[in-house]
C-alpha cells in the first residue's frame, strides 16, 4: 500500500493505493490519525484501493471518531467498487459521507 497527502485549501486529501489489509492497516491508521490531528477537513480518496479488510475499515472508523470528537469532518471519495462492497456490508456507507469524486467533495 502506498499513500499520498496533499492540501487543497482547507482540506487534506489522503489517497491510498493498493491493499489496506492487516499488513498495511497500521500504516493507514497512523496516516489517518496524523492527518486528522492537523486540524483540517480530511478527505480520504479510496479510488486506488483494490482491497480493504476489517482492519482497514477499523482504521477509517477510528479516524472518523477522532475527527468527530475534534468537531472536524472526515469524508470518503472515489470509493472503489470493492471497498464500497465492504463498507456496505458493514453498513458504514450510512455512517460516512461518501462523495463520487474528490472534485465533487472539494
């Protein structure tokens, strides 16, 4: 898994590429939590995620909870079909704000 972070005005766009699984979720968790702590709105671009498992989903949920406690927003964008299936199975598609694209979210 690779990631990138870029600033877009008042937003941080965090993009992941590859698998967000048990092996890579600790890194994803660290990146997400550090991004939330920067105090900006966090937009997670999942267009390049081929596979996400429960540990990856847990990292997203933990970052979402931290953002909420800090009165910040964390949203998802460009969620790949495989990642969306996992989010739907966990009913998290009803919890997260999900945008069709990063451009739409900005």
